């Protein structure tokens, strides 16, 4: 495995007092939006090289009709593996080089009432140099809540796209996420027994997970039907519909120790990955303490109308152009057999 040549990337000192704002811009370029929503996560140690082992993605929480505040979302087990040390989040800069943001003493937020069974961690995203980063955020409007799942009839077999870290190759001069595909395999109404988390609300997906994908966003496109008139009846053609954030990649289903070597080899072709539902991410994003912090900060931004806040404007996904981004990703990626 080649080592990335990231010596020109600046490790930025903690400075999370400036949140990036986001506004809708329908003229943005779509092709790279999925890739720009993620960053890579490592533990900060001034005496050791950075070792990235997980993925975080950027979510915008709507504050008014036009603006959102950005947050980093990853898996709880990724954040806890780093604590009590600082985390470093790697994202690409607008000049093409990677940048590395230290989190300082900023607090990770976990689920307010189900910390032990929800694998989600949220961190307010901010930096005085946020305008140097080249990223896009996922709006909460496209989260696959129960209401959205019912409205779009999202269900078994619908196509999934996961964007995250491939630890075997993450880029030599800049960060390169990997895109993996799969399908929804199970959406159980009962909690699922998950190692280390007990009974967890989760979806199961057909599609193997790898270590660096922990914390990655998992997107789904619902299936749509188009009527076709035949001579004596009406049939339907099926296609891909709108894009939604189904949830967060927790990991894969571990094989029991009792499996034989033959069974373990066969399991390569029957991988099942575990997804934390988007509604559980929303519950962490609206942790009472984080909600109060966000409201206070946004009021300060509106009162100050500072140049720094204005320079932090970025381009988010919208419901309309998010579908186009997923469609392009679907067309370019062929699932591995």
C-alpha cells in the first residue's frame, strides 16, 4: 500500500467558534457532491503520523428558510475509539490539497437517552478558515424519516450508495473517497442484537462493509413505477426515484466463532452490513444541549453579520439536485461480484 503524500496539508489548530452556513444554490456542479459530503477521521498525536480509520459526513441543520448550520456526523464507536484524545478530520481544500481540522476540546454529542444502543456521534463543525474547504453538506430535509419512508415507499431491494474511507488507498495527493453499492435487505420493526450495542434499531443491507466505512453516509433511492399500455392490459416499468439519506454505516455482521473455514469462505458472498437509521441521527442532532448551543450561535451570527460568517457560505444538496447526484453515482459504479 502506497503512503499518501500529504505533507503539504495543514493541521489546523482547534477553532470551532465559527460554524459554516449553507444556502441553496441551484447552479452548483452536481457530479462530485456525494464525495464532497465526507471526510476521514483519525486520532491526533503530535508525535505520530495520522492513521485514518473511519468516515464522517457533513449535515446541515436548517435554522431558517435559507440557512443551515453544519455538523460532523460519524459512528459513536469511531469517536469513542479516539477519546479522550482530539480527533482530526481530513477534508479536501479548494486549492486541491487536503486540510486537517483538529477538534480540540470540542464535545462529541451522543444520543440523549439511548447512548448505549445508538451508534451515532455529532460534532459542531466550525473553523475560522472554513471557507478554504471544498465540501457540500447533506440537508436534514432528505433524511429518511418514518414519514418520508412511507411517502416514497422505501423498502426492501431499493438501491443503496455508501460513500467513505477505503483504508487500503485513500489518495496520494488529495483525499479520494470510495463509493460502494448494495440494496436494502431488511427493515425490521424489532431491534437487532448488535455486538457492543445490545438491541439496536437498525436496517440490514446486502453489501459488505469494510472498517473505514464506519460512520459513512448511506443513501437510498426509492423505486418508481411507470405504467405501460399493452394490447389487453397495463404493466409497469420500474426505475430509480428520489434520493434520501437512509442512515449511517455501523459495520458488518460478524461471523460467529463456530463457523468453519469453509463457511467463512462462503460468507464472502453473503455479506450483510448494518445501518443506523436516519431518524436516530436526527435525535442526536436535536440533543437538547446541542440544540440550545446551535440556537445561541446562530443568533450571534445574525446580530454580527460578520464577514467571517459570510465567507463561510457553502453549497448544500437540495431535494431536487440530490437526486441527480445519486443518479450519476449509480450510473458510474458497478457493484463488485
